[in-house]
C-alpha cells in the first residue's frame, strides 16, 4: 500500500523526488513507532491515539513543529488515499490538528550589499567565475528555487523575449522575465561553456554545469552562494533560498504588486507571498523614522 501511495503521488500528483523520499521516510518512521510501542504490524491498524502518541514523541524529541506538521500532512494524504481506494472506512487522522508554528520573518540581503558584490569585480573572467556570477544573478534576478535552477536546460532560455521557462513544484511550468543584462550574461556563459572541452555535455543540456561539464548539484550551488555571501553579509542564513527571499523583498520595497511577485515566485496562494510584506513594512517604518519631522 505504501508503494502504491508513493507511485500515486509521484505520477498522478507529480510531486518531486525529494517530496517522495520525505513521504517514504515519514511513513517508515511512523510504522516503526507503532510496531515498537503498540505491537501493530501495519499502518492500517493505526488509530487516532497511536498517531497522537507519535506526535507527542516527536515533540519530546525536540523536532521542530514545522517538521512535525509535514509528517502529519504525510499521514493525512496517505490515509485519504487508502479511504478512496476502499482500504479504510474511517480516516484515523480526521481529528489530528497541525501544531502552531511561529511565523518567522524571512532573512534577506541588503540591496547595497548585493550591488557591491556585483559591481566590485569579485568574479573571475574564466568559465568558473562566469558560472558563479550567473548562479548568483539568476537566483537574485529571478527568485527561482535552487531545484528550479538545477533543472534549467539551455533550451529554457528565450533570448528574443528575454525570459526563462522554469519547472516548478508539481511540475508546473512558469515564465520568468529577465533583464537585458542577465540575458547577455547567460549568452556569455554559454559561449564559454561551448568553448570549454567538456565531454558528454550535450547528453544532458543542463544550463549550469560543474568544472567537468557535469550537471550541477545542490552542494555546488550552496557552496557558490555561501562563498560570495560571506563577502558581503554576516547574516545567519546564507543559502540559495535567502536570495529568493531577497528578490521578493527588494521588489516589494520598490513598490511591485504582490500578485505579480506571487506569479513570478510560483506560489500557489497569496498567503505564501505575504510573508514578505513584514520586511516591506519594516522598511517603510525605517523611512518614516528618518524622514518625518515628528518622528
């Protein structure tokens, strides 16, 4: 049943491989819990009390509420699938509520710091330096996710319309406009990539590649971003996702429409985009304090 469920979310719901792995791990962990503590052999035997017991044990193990809520969501999806398939008459997760999660303000990089990075020629002029700059400018200039950057192919770049097609969550395609300067940087990078004698590079056609011409991988992108953000900020968070937060925050600070930002980011609902309004309001308060005679 677990395998049938995972195939369902993979091929019908079209979730990412990362999400499928998370679902599998969650279900295996829950099964281990009910076997050890309740001597149950299958997930079909679980009920409200066994699920509540697992949630309590996760909380006592200091697992973050946001992670516990993801596991709860996994169980809800799994048991709903079993109900639809006729394996259950009642869903044991029906009365299970997600834990309260304190909303965190997304960290972002100050605009002046990023402009300093891009204007001070810290990137070398060879293939590696051009690639590193492109990674930074794509993440900051489009707000795309790391996984979307890794999935970019050369064919996804439209130089005529200056836009990029990315494959987002749920395998949904969306189009992101890019600046003329970013479009020129992509073209420069592709020329250097073509001029470098990589083997088998045409087999995958990935836009971002390693020094050996292989498709880029998450740790490479993280190392690139961390290397250059270390030069300009002491923020706790210096990951690729911070550049996505920075993109959205800077657009809001410049007066961009929230709905437009939602579409560019690929959010399914406006509530996901509204987390950035707090940063924008803080900027407004700062401007007020500096400018108003009575402040």
